[in-house]
């Protein structure tokens, strides 16, 4: 691996108290190119714009996938990653779906660790602060043929973050017209286009006063899927319900960690399809206690209300919120404040 570090860090120019999610980048980035049927030598170099041919396939056909993960700093100034093996496995799974060649898990984890180590000052301590890490792969061949590219690039960039949403009253709209992902589509992959396709319907929802859309199955709009930047959990009575992963739902790493932590606490967790009608029924009978999202960027995000076909539903204020409890269990592990019984933490 070739490593070229910056002569002078830009960190002093950063106002860490006023970060806007994902718009300030650390000093270095990881880059590796694929050509002639193989990946070349990985490099870590100063963060900078890249040169891309205007005909690069990713720009035309969206042959691109990405990941999201975070590095955390504990009270002893040690830096930790959370289940990074799961991110490279999922990146390769997404890559396969988009006909992008696989990248070595070992090289990824080595490169990631070296990059975070170089930029460790960018990981701010304090619960809620982290360095958001964005690995991505895209088709870079200069060619507008609508077929898989013969050249690719994988990169990892890092951005210091605090919270994802500034609003503390998150309302969501349950989709009854637009769809995120059909059966047999790319919904389970972190394909760039899955996100682009949500922007317009989400803009419309924002104009109606919602921050996000709860996507329903594309065929019937009857079953809850995910929210696009997060998986979803519903507490009905004392049972936590989340949709099973499928062709159209992202296999969230935070999602599966939350399921495990809930089980560790002895909570009843059901991984099953949840019909919108069941949700509405539970809301009307006061059995719907909580809804929350889970994801790397949002961590655990309580949802305060939702809209469906013109009707508005408000969630009760919970003193004993399961979302808060599970968020605290999760972040205590991530920030090295509690034992790590499942071996999820990896020291940088
Ligand atoms: C993440 O949680 O890392 C995501 O992928 C959501 C992202 C679109 C901000």
C-alpha cells in the first residue's frame, strides 16, 4: 500500500461545534483502481478532487455502490470501528448486484484501519461525535456503452459528524404511491440509484411537513419496508417488530445489532412482515407505543408521528422508551463504555 500523507493537516480550520452532516472531509482518502481484470495497488493520499472522464459509466448508468460506517473515540483517546467486516461483506454483495468486481476484504480492512489511524485526530471524542466513513465503488471506464464497465475505482473518504437530523420531532409519511424497490430489484444493495430515486418523493413529503418516507412494498403498498436511510422498528404492546430483510430491504448492520441487543435484554422481537393496516389498527387502539429508525448515520432515531393517506397519527411520549434504552446499549459498546459480548468493536 502506498501512503502519501499531507504536509499540513486542515483540521485547525474545522469548526467541530457546527458541523453539517457529511460536508467536511478529513485529510486523507483511500483509492484503488481496477483495470485489465484486476485491482491495482491501494493508495492513501491527501483528500482532493478526482479526475473523471465525462463518459465514465457511473455518471451515465449509475453503476455505483457505497457503504456507511463510523469510527468512535473513547475516553482514553482510543479509536474504534464497529463491525467493519460486515461493511465490506455488504459492499461486495452490493457490488455483485451491480456487476462490479469484488474487492479483497483483507485489503479493505487494512486500508481502512491505516486511513483512520492517519486521520485519528478527526475522530472527536464525546457521545454523539464520530467520524463517518464512506467507502464507495464506481464504474470509471470512459465509455457510454450500456454494459458493465471494464474499469472501476474504490475509495474511502471520511467526514466528522455529530447528529444526522437537526429536527427533534421527526414525522414520516407512509408511501401509498411511489416505491423505493421492487422484488428482484436492487433494494437490498446500497446502490447509488436507490437513493437518487427517493429524492423526488422525499422532497414532496418534506413540502407536506415530513422528514422521511416509510416505504411500503412496491407491488401492493400494504406492507412496511424501510425508510431509505434507516431500517424501522415498531413497538406494539411489548413486542418489537421489524420487517425481515428481503430483496427490497437493506440488511442494516445497526438493525441486526439492535435486534441482538433487544434479545439480550429479554425483549420480544418479531422479524416479520407488518401490514400498514395492522399498524393503523394498533395506533387507533393505543397499542402502538413507539416507532424508531436504525442506521449508521441516524443511529437510533425515535419517530414522533406519521401520516397515511391524509390521516395523521401521533406517537405517545414514552418515559420508558425502548428506543432510548437500545440506543444507549449500542452506543455504550461503540464508544467502549461497556463490555462487548458479541465482539463487535475493532480497535484502530
Ligand atoms: C448510513 O446510515 O450510513 C446510510 O447509508 C444513510 C446515508 C444515506 C446517509
